[in-house]
C-alpha cells in the first residue's frame, strides 16, 4: 500500500501498470486513494466505515481529471461526515442516490408528524414529545434504514431504568406506529420491514382502581379554589362532570348553552370525544357557576386557552396537578381517576349504570344492543343525566362543607 501526498502534477505523471491496477493512498487525506488501471483510467476512491460497524467499505468518488484532486478531498470530508452519522454516502435506491435529508431519522419523524400525527391525532403533543425527546434525541439524523431492534430496545430499557416502565410501553407504541407508517410510504420506500416486529412491552400494566373518597374530593376541591382560574376551574369541572382530561381542556364557548343560572348544555362536537361521537352533556348548577366565573381571554374560542397561544387550549396539566397535590395533601391519583370516582360513587346516589355510561359517552351496555350489534335505543337521556349530575354536585358540595 503506497501512501504519499498526492498532487496534480504527481497524478498526471503516473503511468498505468502493465497488468492489474495500481492504488495510491493520499497521506494528506486518510481514506482517499487513487486507482490507476492498465488502460490509464485514474479513479478516486474512498475507504470508510459506517458508525457502529467494523467492516470497511469502499466507494468511487469519480474519475480524474473530471473530478479534481481538491474536489475529491472535499467530497471525502462530506462523505465521511455522512458515514459517521450511520448514513452510507454511496448507497443508491433504484437508480438514484438516496438524499440524506430524506432517510435521516429526524427527517422521517418530522414527515410522520406533518403527514400522519397532526391530521389524525386529537392530542398530537404526546406522540410528538415522545418521538422527539426519546428517539430523535438518541438517533438524530442517523439513517433510518440502519436502525435495528437492538437500537430500539436500548432506548426502551433506558426509559424503564429511569423509573418509567409504562412510559417505555407508550414509547414502543409510538415508534412502532412510525416504522409501520414508513413501511407503507410509496413516496420514498426507505424500509421494507419494521424493526419493531416481534417487540413486546417491557413491563406488564395493571388497570388502575384508585377511587377518591368524600374527604379527598373535598380537599381537592378546596385546593382548586386556591389555584384559581384557569387550572383551578379546570380541575373543578374535571371533578364534577366526569369527562376526559382533554375533553374539558378543549371546551369552547360556542359549545356552551346557558339559559339561566340553573340550567346549561355542553354540545360536544364529534372532534372532541375519544370515540369521535358527538355528545350532549347537561351542565348542573355548580358547573354553570364555575363557567360564569371564567373570563373570556381575548378572541380565544376556548374556555381554557393556552397561556402562550390563544388559538390552542390549555396544556401542562402535570405541573399544576403537582401543585394541587401539595395544596390538598391528596396523593396517588390521576385526573382520570376522577372519572372512575364518579362512576363508583354514582350507584350509592341511586344513579343507574345506563346514566353513568351516557354521562361518560360510553357505548351502551349489551342489554341495549341487538344481536346484530345495532343500537336501537337512541334516547339521549338529557334530563335524566341532568338530574344525575345535580345529585353528584350535591355530593361534592357536602364533601366541601
């Protein structure tokens, strides 16, 4: 192996070998070499390793003098930088070179967010946060085609080892969806098989059974009083109405109908509920009072707008949930546990299962569904739900006293 400082003059003076080929390595640019064939053809080549590989690879940069020495050295720097990111600078897809900007993992994630997550998710913040904070942070612009099952497991184990086993399961679900989406993208056809195939959840999950008692409900309500608007009012409605966290947060003024201080309706459009079915929820007197005390913020359509963007609804629940815990002294519960609490307390107040299912916008029990699966009972139970929520409001008020 000859290693010399290449110059244009030295290259021009090189004579072809009688047989085989001659290869000279440039001592000023490690990895760059010049091959001279018996026909006199002179070709710049690059010897390189992809990040994480031991095996050396070789690629052709171009022929001299079409590619000058200075150009070849410049190309060497760019291609080694790509190889250091795990991207093969000489790989081709079909008859064209693959653009690094297309196959980089971070670029794939952003396309996935724009083309799939934002149009199809009601709460895109969660998958976006997981993909960016867990996976893009680990892999950056690494070639998505080189990501393996072992790479994914390393990220998941890291999440679990920091004390978040359920978060590791959620992260697997998000990255699995990403790779499945990539497999079915005809635009670029970067991967044929998902590296997530065969991967299972790292941790078993148990259904939560936390139910707050009357004393705890009273303590949470009084703590929400101290928080004030918006998070205090938000947690009060969450406690009172039994709807999901994001459903309350995305409540809009245009959806609220209030005839007087004792009667109101919340006409929830199909875009809001988890099951994508429009929901009409009566608002008890206590809920109407809470809403009347909520100010309208600028031109925002939301009852609880984001502090940073009027066109978006409230987020950042965990931070304020921690403050609520500190003020109330009630620990070990989640916002969704308030929904379970309402369903658990309702029977003791004489509220039927059917009414609880209607309030929570669930599917009707099997007794209301035909053998063919059709729902014949289309009665909306509005006045019955109103009476039930008034009963539950009275239970909350007695807990506050």
